[in-house]
């Protein structure tokens, strides 16, 4: 009787072992993510059991036992990293464990377009639910202090681009990246500048580039606009550029510049003051920065908008007045 029992036990163990081995082999190769991507978030303190449970909560056929076995065999048990993960269809359990061990977290993105102001950037950051908000309701000066920026204002100091980040990255971290990139671009562009420019520092180049950025969105016009501004600076003429006036008006600007606005003193009223305004007025892109440092070498001193995003350039006031008359009539 005992021999029969022993034989039956061996048979059961053999059967169980064989089944377990086949189940393990299947677990190694079978996709656990089927039709749609799966999103989970691993937080500090999550054990391997809890991670497996989170996968199962997303309707994945994941065994906590095999999760632990595979993680240990891959030497990944101590390397599983916190973060938000997105697993695409077709992934197997070993591949999922590998992604978690490598910290391949889900990447979010935020875009700061050329020509945006600091207020635009802060609003975009505050509206993003994936960002940790530490700067909300702070004044621009307080933001500047948080970032450790030495310039009198933070305006224009962030490079316009698309930035990728993990969930819960702070707004400060993102702005520091954008600030660092702008500094890198200026360091690359400044040494290659044209000779005899009426600007004395990368910061002044940034100010000029911000005006170029706001004056035109046409790529081929940027050097032309920069050329006008440079020649005006060289000859002692006021820049007389509307975007700086608008910036100086702040919340008083409601879509139009009145004649009285051109006569109202602000540090940014380039109709009343000669030279560059004290700070940038927006974020310029690399193309505008390059144009400011490589302006057109023609003789135009004036330009007027055609109304289609481009401008007519003139070298004499008489020609300019004629162009203004022509295009003002078209607007009526």
C-alpha cells in the first residue's frame, strides 16, 4: 500500500513539475498586453507583489509568483524603479519587468512656441496636470528668484522648444532646462556673430532677437528686420517698433496701439527712447537669434506690413510713406 502511495505521489509531483515548467515557459513568451496600451504607476514602497497586483488590476494575466521568479532570474528585483509606465500591446512579462528595471517611464511633453512671453509659459505649465506646480501664483520676480536668474527679468531667457518629462517633474526643473538650453544656444551663436554689430553681449543679442521674433514670422524676413534694427541703432535712430510698445503697455494693451500710446513713456517705448529696450520682450528661436547676429547688409531703414505676414522694406522715408499709404488704403 505504501509503495502504491509513494508511486502515486511521484506521479503527481512529476505531473505538477511538468505543468509548472510548461506554465513558466509559456509565461516567458506569451504577450500579456493584448489589444490596448496599459498604464500603471509604481510608487515608492511598492513591492514586487504590489506591482504584479497593479498589472492584474489592468486585466493582465500576470501571476505574482512568476513575476517574482522572472524578476529574480533577470537580476531585476532590486532595480525596479518608480514612475509612470505605459506598456504597449505585444509585450511579454519579462519585457515589462525589463522596462521597469530600466526606468523606461512614460514621457509627457510640453511645447513653448517662439514668441511666447513668460506669462504664456507659466500659464501653460500651470495648466499641465502632469507637472508638479511649485510656482503657481508667484510673481515674475519670485519666479526669477526661484530659478536663480541674475538678470533683472526672466523674460525671453527660456528657449522655445518641445520638452519631454516624466510625470510629476516640477515646473522649476522644466524651466531650468529651457533656461539652460537658451544659454547653450547663445554660447554657440555669439562667437560666430558678424563684425561691427552695435550690440555688446549675448544678452543684448537676445533682446534684439526677441524684437525680430515678434516683428515677423516669415523666415526669410528675419535677417531683413534685423538689418533695419541694426542700422537704426548704428545711426542713432529710435527703433520705433510696435511690439516693444505693446510689451510696455502690459495689461493696458487691448489689440490696438493708439497715438497716445506712442507718446506714453515706458522703458519699452522705442518711439520715445533710442537704443534697445532693457530686456527681451519674448522668447526668440534660434533662427531669430542667428538673424540678429547676422543681419542683412542692405540699406533699408523702414518696413511696413503688407497684411499677409510679410513686409515692404524701404531705404528712404519718402518710399516708406508711400508704402504705408498703399497698404493702409488696402486695410480700409
